[in-house]
């Protein structure tokens, strides 16, 4: 694999309280997945690591799986968990030279060498490490989740977009008495169970 993705939270996690009291920003649910999984899907890169508060990572049961940096990766892309995917992320994924993309005083993402990625992760505050690094930078523009109510306000559109890409099908354990109404996209994934007499619409 030539590139990997690290999703990080910055100091603005406090602005998303109480949602972030026990959950890191990358693990917050948004649409049909988490913010970290959304960035990974949009970038096309494997989610290698999460850079967030250690206590929040340990307390949260819904932290996305991130196996660690791939030793064979030539470039690591860092993405701010609160920044929704867009042109800024596509530009980071497209190149290889070290770069930071910022919106005003906030880092949206960065592209670094694997050794720098290891140093950023080891620092305990990847956002601060990136801000202090002597890397080329350029402005970018992203829709940022800056307050808890924005997750609620923007979630309906995110769910609709995610459902539009889902393949319908009942792959889980669905009881024979379950009724599916209409021709809507209904997907029951493997491992899910639908009990008797449920109605899906």
C-alpha cells in the first residue's frame, strides 16, 4: 500500500461537548458510519490510525478499527475528523510531497512521510505536532463540524447520501415473519438480526 490515512481530533473537540466527553471526534456517528470511516471511504485510503485523546479512545466502544501504520507506505495523509470530505481531501490524497492544508488557523489535513507520521502519533497531540512542523502549507476550504447541533442538522443529508450508495439485500438473520414495505433500499448486513413480526419501511 502506498498511502495510509490517520484521522485526528484537534483542540476544538471541547466545542463538541457533551458528545465528546466520552467519545473521540473520529468515532462520532455521522450518516451511516463514523466521521473517521466517512473520511476513509471518501479518500479511498485504508484507515491506519486514530489520533485522539487516549482516555476517550479507551472509553468509547464504537471506535473504528485502525490497525496501525503500514511499514510499506510511502506517504501518510492526516485528516481532521471534524472536516467533512471535499476538494481539500482529494488534493491531499493526489500528491506525495509534504503539505499542510489549513482553513484559517485550523489544520484540515496534512501529507507527511511515514517517519513524521510516527512522530506525530507518538507526540500525543498530532494536531499540535503538525502545526509546529516546518511543512509547506496552503489554504483550503471545508465544511467543519464545530458545534454538536450541526451533527444533528447535517445528518439527514449524510444518511440520504450514504443510503444512495448501499446495495439493498437481507444478508443478516431475518425472521420469516418480517415484512418489508415498499421498494425502498433496505439493507440488513451480515451479523444483524431482525426478530419476528418486525416491519421495515
